[in-house]
């Protein structure tokens, strides 16, 4: 549930002071990132307490198994969609796909796109190369728009395009062309686009672009016409080499990847600048509003992976998935205090190995997709 109301006034998140054209944001320390605020309210059902649901999803049919899960979203029917990478499986995990098969009973790669219902059953699955479009080299990101169209990105080195399908997998449109990306100021292609959103009010598709580029890009959702783009703080993006330094001044450019661009119902856009450990907030036209920083001494993959909101009318809680620190932070938006954390690092059920993508359904349940060796999707039930 990516389109949620959010107050236009942002204060502090995760013990972070906001920079608004002045001082740099005062970030949450790593010590703060290691423990939740145990004195915060944890009333049952209020959106701060969750428990792992071992019953969801059910075992996949057809001896299917999942590769890297690199996108999760929820549609208008409260069905959960994922995109995963079949080619990320090793030969033991996909033994039935070998010629000749390496096993009698287990297993084969599931299709890239899978729709689940609330009970955890597979409703349908599809995806892969087909006529009329260029399937990405490395699947990345899924979004179900207000018309239940399915949008997909790709993070392969030559992936410079996004795809639009009906919910049944019928191809509708491709924006950009494989191998044709020209950098962060290209008006026709992308650079390993990571995530997608669609604004139902303006009928614009919003692209977090990406693993190669360092920008947000906006195109018409029906025609594919270029509209506008911008970098961090609304600056013109550059493609200079960059390495995050926690002791340096905040970068005036996004790092790589720009990992999410999530629109609220009141028209604010939240952009995950992953390796810079920050989320920047913009108006629809790219005007910078504010930013907040999480666990600023986090290196490598960074802490700002994906965001979504609780489904209550006031959108009281913000959920940020932190793949490097292996947990989801639950933040109270009224005073922006940390009220809980979800999950822990590890391969055990309820833990996270390379937690990557996050979505919230209308019941307030959270779904987390894991990439690399995680290769699963898990549900955490609001209680």
C-alpha cells in the first residue's frame, strides 16, 4: 500500500534533526540503531507490534522455488505481488531445470512475477522474455498501479528501460531501450531503474533511477513521454564517481542506487538514497522539502532501502526497511520516536538476510522480500 497520506510537516525521524536548506541533519547514532525505545507505547493493534506469520505464504506449487526477491507490492484487492530472479538460483536449488534433471522431486525456478492472496496461495505467476518487449537482464522492483497494471524495472548493467503489463501479464508498454542508457540526464532511457510508482492524479510514472543513474525521473504513464527529472535536493544530477563517507558533509548528489520513490496521497515523494542512509522528501515538481538520515555510520549497502506507511487515516507510523542492519524501524510520526523494530539478522524464520523490499496491506500487515541468499518473502502480522 504505497499511496498513503503523510503530513506535509516533517520533523525528526529516528532521532534525526531535519535539514531544510540550513544545517546538516543530525543523524541517528549507531547506538540508537542497535536498540528500540522500549518505553514507547506498544498497544495491541496500534501498528507498532508485529509478529512473524509462519503460515504465509503456503508452499509453492509445481516444485517451484524462489530466487532473489527484489520487489514487493500490494494491489487493490489486497493481493501481494513479488518479482524475483529465477536465474539467481544455483544448480541444487533448480535441480529439476537441469538437462538431464539432477533430482527427482525438487526443485525448479518459479516464474519471475507471482501474485499471492491473503491466505498465501499463488493466484497466478508469469513473466520472462516475450514478443514486443525486452525483458530485463536482472529483474528489480514491482509496482501495481491504481488500475492494477504491473510495472517492472531492472538492475542489470544494460537495463535502461521499464515495462508495463496488465495484471494477467499482457504487455502494454516499454519506456527506454536495453543497452541505450546515456546517463543521469538522459530523457529517453534509464540507468538500471530500481523502483517505480504511479501518480493517479497526474497519470505520471515515477522512477527511482537507479543503480546506474542518480536521479528521480518522471514520464507519462500512458504515452511514455518524458516529463522531468532531478537529483538530490532538486539539483541537476551528475554521474561522477562517488563513495559514501560518514564523516563528510552530506552529498549534494544521490548515491547509487536511488532505491525507492514512494508517493503519498497528498503528493509528497519519499526517495530512498540508499548508500547515503537518507530519505529525501520532494513535491511532485521536484522541489526539495526535507530529509532525514538513519544509522549514518552504515556503509556497504546502506540503511535506506524502502518505505511504506501504516494504513490508518492519520498514517501514524512510517516503516523503513534497513537491509544492512537487518531490521525494519517503526517510527511514530507524531513525535518521530522509534517505537519498535521488526526482525533480526539471520536465516531463521522471522529474521532477515538481505532484506530488500517492503509493502503494507490494508490490514497493516508488512511483507518483506529478501534478496541475495535470503530468497524469500515473509509476512509480519499487526497485532
